C-alpha cells in the first residue's frame, strides 16, 4: 500500500474494495429552500428562495419577485491591498457577465501567482488596465434568439412547441439568475461562499442542509467536540459558523486535518463529509472516508507554469484511467502517470488526454462513476497538487486535458457522499423512485432545484478554474435527458422520441446552462456529451436553440463493430458499415471510436479479443509461426480502426492499451457482492492483476502487439498531417458488396479498403476528384505494422480523365486482401501543421495539409454515398 503524507495525515492509494453503506428511513419533509445572506460582509443582501426541490412534479423554478436583487460581494481571495483589487460594479447588467482572464498576470505578479486567481465581475468591458498589463475580459453572452435550429433542420418545425418551450425555460432561468444572483458568472462561483472559505481573520464554513435540526463542525482541530463549534441556520436552510484565527495568526483548522459536519437530522445523528469538500481520504484499515481541510501554505502550493493549449481542430483523444495506468498490479499515481504515460500519449500522436475517475469515489470498482465527493480529486492517486502537476505537464507537451465529469447521478453511499446528506431523501436528488437509478444503483439529481444548479455549475467551473482542465466529457447524458434514462428504450430516430413527455426539460436546460457558462468563460474549452440517443440539436450552440455541446460521442459505431464481429466474414456488409459510420447529423460534430473503456470491462471483449481470442496468449511472438486467426485479427484490427477514424466523425477516441490490442479485459479489485434481489456476484479476491495496462507488450520488438501500436501511431500522425477528419471535402465513391471494397475521399486523401478475406485485385480502378500524382502514405500491410509487405511504396499513381464511380478522374491500384491503403495527392512539400514527431516508417510519408480544397459537399455527417 502506497501513501503520501501531508501534515501528519497519511493518504492511502488503495481503498477497501467494497464498502458497507448505511441507509435511513425518511419521513420526507419540505424545508424552506435556498441560499443565505452574510450580514457582516460589505454587500449584505438577500438571495431569493426558490420553489422546493421536493416538488418532484414541478419542471419549473419559481422565484418571488419581492426579493432584493443581488449586488456582487467581495471578489478576491485573501488580498487586503486596495491597489491590487478592482472595485465591483455597482450593478450587474442583464446583457452579460464578465470575468477577467488573468493568465498573463500570473507570470508577472508573484502575489497573483500565490493567490492562484483573481476574478472580478464587471459590466460592458472589452479590456481592463491593471497598471501592469492589459487583460482581455471573458464574458457570458446573453441568450440569443434560439431559432437557427429550424434553419439547420426544417423538420424540427413540427416540434416547435416543445423546443420553444425548452428555450423559453432556459431564457427564464438565465433571467432569474441575472436578477437574483448577479448573473451566471457569479452564480457559478458557489465554492467561494459554500464549504470552507478562508479569509484574513479566519475560516467560515457554510453548508446548505435544510433538513437538519442542528449542525456543528467537528474534526481534529477541536478534538471532535460537537459542542465546540455550533453552527447557526438562516431562513434558507444554510448553516454557518465562523472560526477565528488562532492567537498566533495561524488558521483555526490546520492544513491536512480531518473535518466533518455533525447533524441532528430526521434520520438521527449523522456525521457527513462536507458537500463542497476539496479533498477526502480513507485512512488505513477504515471503511468510511474523512473530509480533509486542504489549504497548503504558499510555498507548498503548485503553481502552473505552462499555458493551456488552444482547442485543436481535429480532436484525437487518448482515454485514460490514472489508477490502472501502471504495468504493475497497483494503483498508479498522478506523478507516475505524468512522467511515464503522458510522454507515451504524445509520442503516439494524440493531442488530447481524457482522464477518467478524477472525482472522488469511495468504491474503486465503480470505475469512478459513483461519485461521493464532487469537488475532490481521487486521493488514491495522490494530492490535489499532484494532479495539478500532471495537468501542467500535459500542457507543456501540448496536450489538451479533458475530464470525465459525472453530473448524471451520484453514489447512493450515505456515509461519504451526498445521499441523505441532511437526513432527507430529497435534498440534492428527486425523492422516491424518480430519484433512484435502478440499474446503476445510484441517486439522480433534481435539476429543477436552484441549489443543485448552483452546486453543479460551480463544480464544472471549479475544475476548469482550479485545475486548468481544458474541458469535459460529460458522462451519462442520455440518462439525464429522459425520464426513462434510456433504459430498455430503442431510439429509432423518430423525433417523437426526443421531444415529448419523456424528455426531462429541467435536465436539458441544465446542460444548456453549463455549456453556456463553460463556453462563455472558457472559449477554448471543449465539451463532449455521452449520448446514445442521438438527440437532435445536441451539438448546436445554445444561442441557436441547441443544447450546446461541441461533440457527441458516436456510440453506435462501437456497438455495430461488436455486432459485425460476431458474424462470418462472408456476412459483413460494406453498405452497413458505411451507413453506421456516416449516420450522424449535419453540423453536429461527433467523436467516434471503435472501442472505449466500456468494451474493455470484465464480461465484455475488446476488438482484439473478439478477433483473436485465446490465440493472443500463445502466438503473438514474432519468432514463432502465426495462425490464420492471428493474421486475420491483426489485419482487421488495423482496418477497423482506420475506417472508423476515416469516416466516423470529426474527433477520434481510443482507450489506453487498445491501440496495440491489449489482451486482457479490465477487472477492478472487488469482493463478493450481494444484490438486493438475493443474487450473489462473485468477486476476484480483491486482485489488481487485471486492473492495469501492459504497455510493455506494445513496446516489445519481439511481439506482434508492436505492429498494431505502430500502425495506430502512424494513423494519428497521418491525421495530424492532413487533417482529414475535419476536411470539408468528403465523398464515398464505392461500397462494393461483391469485391468487398470501400473507397472514399477526405481532403486530398483517397482511402481504399479491401475487406475480402482471399481476393486481391490488380489494376483496380478507384475514382478521385483532383488531378495529379498520388502516392501511398499509409499501408496497413506494411511489414512494420505486422503485414505482408505486398505493396511497393515507391510506386506513383497518376490520375486519368474520365468519369468513374461518379468521380471526374481515376487511377489504378493494387488492392491486397484485408488491407487498407491511403493515397495522398502529391503537392508542394510542406511541414505538417500539427508539428508532431513522425514515426520512422516508409509507410508514413508526410504530406501537407491544405486549405485549398474544392468542397463539393457541405461539412456534414450525412456524406453523399454512391448507391
């Protein structure tokens, strides 16, 4: 077991694999509901009390118009010098809220660096002069008209009543946030008021717990004495206590000490980890976690040194889990991932890393999806500052860092999480069955609750502000958007499935708000939504009437490959493959993948295992004969990944290890589990053997895994060079069921796939758009990639005039069986735009990415396909 120590507290990197969870029988009540007014601060005000979240039938949040409008409160953390502060505006406009981008100041001003960030809410500003430099303002634009969705897709006009209602709810909520909270920018900074807030004179702790009868903060600092620091409750259910500094000026709660809130609730006396806690750990030999007051001294705080990369045009994501990223059967650390895995990701040619399981989760085997502490990074892998160091190193390498964020549900753990936090069933969640996900065994947020909105919006902003994440992959969005959560529902594409009574409008409006906030304050941030339903308007900007995501995960592709892999080669249909890869909405970008972590979990199979099965254990050494199953598997593994990347979307994702065909599934350490229905799920004796990644297999020259890894690397670098995923020129000219050939163009590249198991074709004619000389830039049959080297890479291919396959020109190629070849138009030799290191392979001959493409087709997923 590995630990790292902070102020005498040891933080374990290994958790108990199975936790006992207490539960309470609740007599639901409806407490008064909302935020607070701090009377001792310079700008005292009331914040409105909205409609109770316990009204599960309500899809609206109501406000009382008699409440006072907010005035911005103190805007800075810890600085007492008036010369280093900007005065708050006397009023907040309804047009926009603005927050300063102080990245340039951080590198020039040590005081600002130490404080990590300074923000100010001001109105109608383009630039602010601080006396040291000019800083561009960031703003959240006001709601737009929300009508462009009908221009993009006229068929949506038949559902105008639903869509206009959805947008009106969003606009109404934006207006109420402006009126009562000072705007979305102020509203999304809840972590500056709730939880533990340090000031010059002490620490204020506030917690929204309307169901509690009494509350007190306890911890190491007061010897867990429940009578020492009793909290008081205001009219909106917010408990508060101020802890003055010690006589020597030191903080009343030492950094690294344990803290909890003890409440007398309708369900009895309960100790809870504060909902806004920034760090929590599990002590050795204990089951419950402890909240940790995390506020290291200046000299110990990690200071970011490198700027965040710009949003890439082509998003190539390496999906990773820090804990299981070691080759050894242990829980890996943020530091090891930073030093060992990030350089690997960069070398492979990916430009983004998506990190899973960041939010603290007490049950390791939940893969991070049963979150207990939403503002705390997982302590198993290290400290918050260790995570910051990881992210900063990724930025130094030019990698965008996405966080797999879970706002779709929460752990039902009552000891460590939000469930029954104040002793009531409907605190952060819907009450009764509506608040429980029967398949995931988790709690469901009430997105119609004002304080839930504050909590989740602030949570998203916290990770962007404090940790410098570059965006999010929102998990389980389908579950959020529909009252049936997508369970036992087959989406056929009929618009009635998306716009009706099954839609949870509150949840969709929350997604619009969070995308609005993210893109307004962090223009370079990327948001990806995991939606299996294909919700129309999902990736249309909010001001145009859409939900506002940048990308949707194209989840149907992975399911299609599993379906196809269970068939004989003779039963594969080229048209079926093409249709699935191109079946996506115009102007709505997708991240595509052949397989993700979902397909690698225990009980499922990766593509490599579907193809090669147990032969992977005995016949992957290059110094011994192969088998027909291995030869077929390696060939198809490469082809499946390339055609998925080539046709499936505007972004691409791969789960770590799958690039070289990782031979084993993922099985987290776990014990025997008894389900409520009496069924027993056997454990694995808490083994970590399959909760790791064998990167050594992909690196070994003597194993065939190396060839698949080399091909994936070449594939990424070809995309970096030519940018084919985002090219406006894309055309499918052939999908021949007899020859088993698929031919398509993207940009200046021509892709030729021969899926036939036996037939190779000489002098095979393929259509093309542009005239000139073509050459091979990627060949899956290259010996470097574990192929049979049947193509001459020095050959040149010249187009001839004359229509073929609806293309004005064509050229002749040799198409070996089970081989994918990419041909590039030879133009002026330029360095690739991406500037990435190129692998040393004859099959990867860099060619320039060009913007001078004759775009016959619109930028659309609905590619024109030759019948």
